[in-house]
């Protein structure tokens, strides 16, 4: 599937606009006190979170019959998790199209 941050793909005119699609994931970045136990869910890094969010968006686009997503935008937001630190929310959205 084609993915572009621009609103059009050169030489590939849009045949159908199929709506906005999106995805999201958390990149855990909780700071733990020195000596704290590392148990709990595995923290995923920023790249994994971005890829997970992108995969969710592309899955939704494919369900709508798209073969491309244009106007893709990535967003990052810091979310307080506890007094020990924060996590980073990664979101991605775009317009599912048929070219």
C-alpha cells in the first residue's frame, strides 16, 4: 500500500476518497527509581510505537478497500503515567484513497 505525507501521488490520480483512517500506540518511557524491579509490560521504543500506529492505520485503510493513504500526519503527545515518569502516545492519521 502506498503511504504519502503529501495530498497527491504524482502520476496516480485519486479515483475514490474513502475517509480518514488512524492508528495509535504508546511508547513507554516510565522512569523507575534506581534499583526498582523491571517487571510489568515490556516497554516499546518510539520506532516500534510508530510502526504499530502505522500498521493500525493501514489495516483500517485496507478494510475500506484503499490501496493508498495520503496526507499522513504523525503526532506525539507526552502522557503522565505516574509520579515516576511519562509515556509517549504516537498517533498517525491520513486519508484512505483508491488510486
